[in-house]
C-alpha cells in the first residue's frame, strides 16, 4: 500500500480525472444521471487518494519532497516528469480535491443554461487535473503545462455557461492570463539557459543559480517576468481588472473554483518557484511587491464599497484578500509566508463559500443587485446565518479561518527578512491594518443590506425563495466545518506548512545577525546582498522566529 | 587513363535503386491512376482516391526500410542525398499528402470534378516535394520546386466555372513564376561565384571568397526572398489570402501545409548546406522576415470575417514562428542543429494541427456551404465533436499546453534563448507578444462556435463521411500525442545537416 502510494499516488491523483473524462466521452450526452455519477465518483476517488496521501504523509518532515517521482519526460529539453509534495503543496491539494466534488454536488440539480451537464462536468474534471498537477509538479516545464491546462476549461466555462456579458469576460480572462504566462515562459527559459542547469527540476535550478551565479540584472529581469505571470493570475493590482469581470459572468461553480483554487496558482508560484530559486532578486523586488499588495488591499476595499452587484463585490474583496497574501509573501519571512499559505486556504474556503451563497441567492432572487435584496434572514433564516458566518470569517473575525490569514500577514510586515527595508514594510503594515477596517466596513454593510431588514415588496411573497436545500447543505457543511475548525485550531495548516516554508527560504534571508560574530557574518558570504552586519537585527527576534 | 575517362563519360551514373525507391513507388502510383482511368473510364472513378491514398502509403514503406537501414546515401556527386533529414521530411510530406487525399475524397466527388487528373496532379506535386527533400544542388532544387508548383497552379484553378478559383489560379501562377524568376537570378549570381551548382561547392566558395562580396549577399538575399514567397512570409505573402479563398478548400490545405513545408525544407538545405558560413547575411534577413511575418500576419488576421482567409493570415504568422529559430542558427554548430530540429518539429506539428483545422472547416462548410466565421456560430449545439476537435486544433495553433503546438513554440523560444544574444531575446519577446495576439482571433472563433446560437436556429446535424472522420482522427491523435509525449516528435526531428555542409 505504502509503496504503491509512493510511486503512483501523485500520478493517480493527478490523472484520475482524465480517466473519468475518457469514460464520460463514451457515454451519450442524453444519459445525464450517468454522467453526474461518473463525475462524482471520479472526484470522490481523487479525494480519497489525497486523503490516503495525507495519512501516509510524514508530518515530521514536511520540508522533504514526499511521494516523489522523477522520470525523464522530454529528453531533448532536459525536462523531467518530476512530482512530489511537501507541506506547502499538501494543504492546497486537499483544498482542491475538496472543492471539486462539492461543486459537482452543488450543481447536481441546477446546471446553468445552456445545461449540457456532460460538457460542464468534463470541463470541471479537466480543471481538476490541471489544478492538482500544478501543485504536484516539481519541474518548470511540467508546471507550465499544468498551469496552462486550467486556462481552456475555465475559458469555456465562462464563455458558454456565463452571464450576459460572458464573451467579453472570458476573452479578457484568457488574454490577460496568457499574456502573463507567455512572458513567464520566456523567463523560465532564460533561467534555464543562463544557469546552465542540468534540468528544469526546481531543485536543480535553485542549485544552479546558487552555484553558477547568474548576473544580478538577469536575475531581476527573470524575476520580473515571473512577477508578471504569477501576478496576473493572483491577481495583483494593477493586473486585477480581469477578475471582477470573470467572476461576475462565470457560473456559480466556475466562480467558486476560480476563487478557491485558480487564484492560488499564482501565489503558489511565488512561494514555490520565484522566491526559492531567485532569492536575491526577490529581496530587490520585495518592496515593490509589498507596495502593489497594499495598494491592492486598499483599492480592493474601496472598489468593494462602490459596488452595487453582490458578486462583483465579492470579486473585489478577493483582490483585497489576495493583497494580504502577497504582503505576507513579500516579507520573505517564514512567518509571513506561513501566513500566506494559511491565507490561501482560508480565502479558498471563505470566498468559495461566499460565491456559492451568491449563486444560490441569484437562483432565488434572479438578481444580485444589492439595493433590491434584503431580508434574507427573514425569508431563508438558515441561509442567512450561513451568510453571516461567512461574512464574519471573511472580515477576519478571530476564531474563524480568515483571521489566521490576515493577522499574521500584517504582523509579519513588522519585521521583514534581511535585506528588505524595514521602515517601508512598517508603513505597509499600518496601511494593511487600515485595510482590515475597510474590509469590516464593506462586508458588514453588505450583510446589513442583503440579509437584515424586511424583504422588499418585490420578493416578499415570492415562493421561489426557499431556505437551504439538501444539495446545498451537502456542499456547504464540509466547508463551514473547516472554516471553524481551522479558525479554532490553525495548527491544522501551520503544522504542515511551517517546515516546508522554512526550508524554502535562503538561509541569508532568515539568519539573525544580532547573534553572530563578524567572522560568522563573513562566512555566510551574502552579507552585501542581504545587508547583514554584525549586531543588527532585521527584527526576527520580535516575531519570535 | 584517357580511355577510362571516355568510357566513364558514356556510362550512366551509378544509381542506388533503394535510395530511389520512394520516388519510383510514387511515380508508379501516379502512372497506375492514369492507366486505370484510361482503361476503365467512368467505372474507375469511385476508386481513384483510394488508389492514390494507397500509393502514398506504399511510398512510406521504402522510406521505412531506408530509415531502418540508416546509412546516408549520396548520388550524382552529391546533388541528391538521402539522409535522416531527407527521410523525415519526406515522411512529413507523404503523411500530409495522405490526409489531403482524405480531405479531397468527398469534395472532389461531390463537386463532380475530374478525379483522375486531380489525384494525378496531387501525386505529381507530392513527387516534387519528395525530391525537394533530397536535393542538394541548385538545379535539382529548382526542378523539384517547379514539379511541385506547376500541378499546384492547376489544382488551385480546379473549380473551372468559378471566377474566384480562376482568379486564384492566375494569381498564384503569376506570383509563383515571379518568385521563381527572382530566385533563379539569385542562383545565377551564386553560380557565378562558385562555378558550380552544388550546394557543398557553393559553401566552399563562400568560405574562400572572403568577408564582403556584394554579389554573394545579393545572391543569398534573392534566393531566400524567392522561397519567402513560397512559404508566404511577409512581406511576400500577399498572394496567400486570395489564393486560399479561391482554391478548393482541400487544395488550400495542401498549399498551407505540404507546399509550404517544401519551401521550408528547401530553405533549410540552402542555409545549412550552402550559406552556413554567412550568418551575417542570412540571420538579419530571417530575423526581419520572422518578426514582420508574425506581426503583420497576426494583426491582419484580427480583422478577418472569413475563416479560410483567417487561416491564410494565421499561416503567415505561423511562418514567422517557424523560421524564427533560423535567425540565430549561425551562432554555433550546436545551436544550428537545435534550430534545425526546432523548425522540423514545428513543421511536423504544424502539419497535423493545420490540416486538422482545415478538416473541421471542410466538414462544417459541407453543411452550410460557407466559410464565413458567422456561419460557424453555435456549432457546439449541433456538432459538439467538431467543436471539440476545432478547439484542439486552434488551441494547438495558439500554443496552449498540453496540445502539440505548445512544444513547437517552446522549442522556438528555447533556441532563441539558448543563443544568449540580445537579438535572440528580442525576437523571443516579439514572439511571446504575438502568441497572445494570435490567441485573440483563435479564441474569438472558438467563442462563436461554443457560446453563440446557430444562425436561424438551424440545428441540423453535420453529415459525417468516413474519410473526413479518419482525417480528423489522424490529425487530432497526432496533435495530442505530440503535446503529451513530445519526446516522440523530438526523437525523429533530432537530425543534422551540418555534417555535410560545414
């Protein structure tokens, strides 16, 4: 069993959805029930494999790549079929394999127009392969292939099953992402050739950068290319404009997957690829990433205050929340990046839930115009309470998951890593803290307008407006339980991610210079780049690293 | 001694029959079609296409045996060479030719055109391509080029009573002859320098001639420009859109894939065997052709309303991608080899995905009778399989993993980056930006097919035919295979021409 998982576990988890797709292709489209069953069983099977992986996962060595596979894939370009998971990828994989079956259950009886469950479910399964693949890939080329694989299904999901403005939104989504990834590919290649690495495997590239020494300018350019590619996917201000459109037009399930998993591909890229491989360039770029992150926080929040459509509001809140994640990443500290991983999981669960709720409300009210809503707590009390809980989680109430993403990210900005300007990040910290106030503002205001009060005359006697249905309960309960569980016991995530994050950071980023002698600083050999001198402390002790 | 010379002069040059077996098989197939038609007249019509297809497939057998044999065979003092490069390109030509026959079967039969002549000409043109792959001499290159072009002129004008088809034929003919003339002029200049038509001799003469001889530069520029017409590289692409629209669609597919590939093969041989010592001449030339082709092709493609016209401009842009690696090919021998395999890889993938796209267009246009993009709207509702197929082919043309095109584009980027020159990086960035522009028009067509309603709610199903279906299956399978296991194509295209030339 263990051996089987070791060699094949990740491959099975990644490609099982494609087997499901192959089976579904053979079944005629008219047999809808059979399609739903095949898709559900496939996604549950993937979830089961992931749970088995979790059970077998050696929690004592989260920094080590486990279940690793390394086979030559494309010999001519020295690309490997290299898979493996550590404590950073595991939570995200679990999130993915949880969300997909829930989405299938949620859409069981109400597929959006133009219906066609066969095609819709096939796209979801293809998406699953792409998402899981991105999180397990340990080779740049393989990573790129999976990263791109999610594009087409999401494009069609928005374009075919989306809202009235779907053509514009889907094309915008597609072009933005592809533009980023085209430049990202060029920087991947430049990285490979300038370092003369043995292969595209992450570890080889990191070694090659460390030992061969790529020129500083080249590193900065390469990091810049990755910043564009990953930053558009996150999305960071000012590349975020595709997100509100895509979210507003996408069908409910599409929005959920987009928010819960797809956005994480970008932040994951930073944590997994950009920072470990190019730490020196990361230090240079960190203030700018931090700046864009806090602009995103404030801009997203102000954007939320101005929205009249509930779905669009949640989309803008994503921009703000991903700003917190990026701020945590920009500190380049163990603490900040752990906060980012937590933020990714929390945002996936909470914003995913909010989009589910938005979809269910749209189905009942046929509109998400906030000014026309109201009185949800009266008409559908259970749904109203769930909505309230998610709003509280989203604004970062302690005891719910959102808190553990936001608060540590802000705190980590107090003492960024060696070489990152401390004063700048303390200013960012203050601004980000203000952002949480704004977040509370727009979220509570949304709750007040949509859920409190009495129903407007328009909907007062609408028989359409019912409380939470069975399908909705099945889809939502696991997510709600996790939001609370992680909120109460955040170590569920931190225990997995901490070791891996720590190992992914260059030692010069985290060394505490105040305890070193001059000789020891000299021995590090990186004092210049990371501005380490005897007796100074970048403030690590403050956070108690 | 003198007696020996005399007897030698009267002896026919030694011929390696095994090396010639593909050409002879193809010739026999063409002759057989003509004979069958003369003997059986109308009764033979239903079988002509099958005969032609079998002939092409039979030609692959000697190519296989030659590949297994593995030895390089040189004939006529180096003018005709059968090596790995020749074999792999011949295989690409023949397989694309076979798919074109599959595409033509119903089109020609339903249009009540002259089947025997059509397939005869198609095989003749293929014959020119197969010869082109082995030609390492200006004269044999030129003969092969005319042999592949002249039947193509006729086939473009095949819809005899259609004005557009006639216009296309005439336009293609005039442009083609003009290009041949330019090229011949360039060849005459090179012959003047080298005193020989053989590419290896020209290569030696170019090395001996010293750094700056204007005649050599002019010769190279003219020859390359002549082939730029053939491969429809901007600014020599103006014939392509009109000819593509006017020609019968299977012939368009043939021109867009096989005929274009033949132009590239000739270009590769000329550059690698002949001009390799002059990177300062051909590199900037190719750089400009590549950058201009990508940009012009993509920008004009954005505004097209006819799908075949769009394919013409997308073809111009793809040409830019295909030749881009040659812009750094002279950097060093290793990069030259990589550039060669990048071009061949792209050609192989391009053949599969482009023929596939044309197969979908032909199938869907059989129903609506129109190639306007509007008439493809809502295809997802009445032809979901076709829509998925088109998504695979267009996605591949746009270079989205895991469809074959991504690996081809990846190889181009890789070679440009490996050279490590600012010019290479600049071209890579231009290519990256163009890849995104191209995505817009590919995605716009796909959006119409997936997301819109069929015009006038017309949901009749699409009539499938066995030959079109098999063409789709072949192209789709190859496109996916190359994307998921690129090693397959990379293994075959890992060949070199430099061992011969320099």
